[in-house]
C-alpha cells in the first residue's frame, strides 16, 4: 500500500471511530499476537471479533475460537496447565462413550448423593444441604404452565460475551482468537481443558454437549473463556414443549444460566425459541 493510500485509510478509520460507526472488516486487520500460549493466537479490534472469527473459520483445517482479552488468555493457560495430566486424545475418546444429557444428569445425581451421605450427622452441612431431594425432577409441564407472557430482546448484537467488557457493556479493546489445530470444533473444550471445577462439568462432557446441540440445533462454538462458552445457534426449538425440555437439559448442564441469569427455567425456554446465541457460564 502506498503511503498516501495508507494515510487516507487511517484518516477514514479515525473519522468512523469518532462518529461511533463500525469500521468495515478487512482480513489484514487480523494480526499475530505474540505469547507463550499453547496454540497460535491472533488479535483484532473487539468490535470486529465475529467478522474475524467468520473469516478464520473458512479454513477447514483449524477451529478458531474467540478467547477474550489478554487477561483471559492467562486464565485459560492456567486451565490447560492444570489439565495436562490427561491427553487431549483421551478426553475426546471418553466423550465418544458418553450419552448426553442423560448421562450427565445421572453422574451429577450420583455425586450429590455421595456428598449428602458424607455430610450426614454434620449439623451445619445438613442445615445448608439437607433440603435437597435426589428424587425431584423438573417437569416440562410446570414450565409450560408458567410460560412468560412478555418477550425478551437479545442484547449486545452478535458479539459473544467473551468479547464484551461487562463493566461498560461495550466491546473489549482487543479480542484474541485462538487457532486450535483440529477440523472438528467440538473438540475445542478438550484442547483448552475447559471445565472440571465446582459445578462445571469435566472437559469430556463439554465435547459431548457440543456434539449433541450441534446435531439438533446446528450450534457452533464461537467464544470460550476460563468460565464461559459462547454458542451461535443455527436452529431453534419448534414448539414450546421442545423448548421446555431443552431448557431443562441446559439447566442441568449449566445451572448458573438460570440461577444467576434468566431467573427461571420458563424464561430460559422462551429465550431458546428466538435467541441467536447462548452464553453459558459457570462461577
């Protein structure tokens, strides 16, 4: 590019920014990001994170994923280091034998049963957890009878949550995109060792979950931080009954989606019928 053209392009970009207009995306806006991260990283203006991801996703040999700002990179690096005792291939192989969502529900109830058994006789423990009932299951009919009357608009445009600064509700200044060396994007949680802490399922369950929702709703993983998954939705539940059942599955998989988000499974079910993206997180 000639110097005059470069100066004109810079001037044009500055004017658009000053007018709060989004700068048109160009592949040359994607730049390498030097770091010790396990996989290659590139950087782009946070406002253009989705466009950059879409461009990179054209390469069938890799699976790009937006991981947020440089601070998030450090958290993810720690998760990778912590989970390196299990090879990526082992995680993926384990996912092949899982039945999602039923298998995860069985596993979580077994873990809860073991926890309740271990806490028997402890007054403080029983005061906090003694009310939990292993036999209680959520009935889709209850969700349908409590179906919200109002609509709920989806915010923040098409940006995934990992590309948003939630203190300002604006795009982050610099978004990093990891280039994961696999043609199968459902394997990304295995490569990044996502999960396995608190109520967040282990990495193999995330691989199984991605494949389950890929097959029925054409979802695609677009963003991942140390505690968040951002999914783009290709299809939606066609009936309220279907949405109610999928909301139960999502709640079992990611309780914070309701407990710290929508507030009720019926609200979540309503959103599943129209929202173009899911942002799932585990504290």
